[in-house]
C-alpha cells in the first residue's frame, strides 16, 4: 500500500480482509466513510477516516459494536 491519504476500494478491502463486494455492502450497512468520484462513482476513502472508523468498531470502544 502506498503512503498517501487516499485509498481505493481494493486497498480498503485488503486492509479489512474482505472481498470488494463485501466492502461495497458494508459501506451501506456499516457506514464506512467514503466519497464517490467521477462519472462512474468510484469509491475513495480517507486513510484517517477509515482508521478512525475501525477504532470505533473495536470491542470496548465508545459506541463500537465490536464487529
């Protein structure tokens, strides 16, 4: 993974160890922070936002569901 703030769908899927189709579903179901770019609506993710989202999902985290 390159050292930059913007991540692509496959990079986040690899980070979460899920298939990219699962990640697309989780964007809606679990509220993973993202933006869409271009005519085709390609997903982009802020590394800081994804990291913060993950920390909020850790067991024992305030508001986290532990998933």
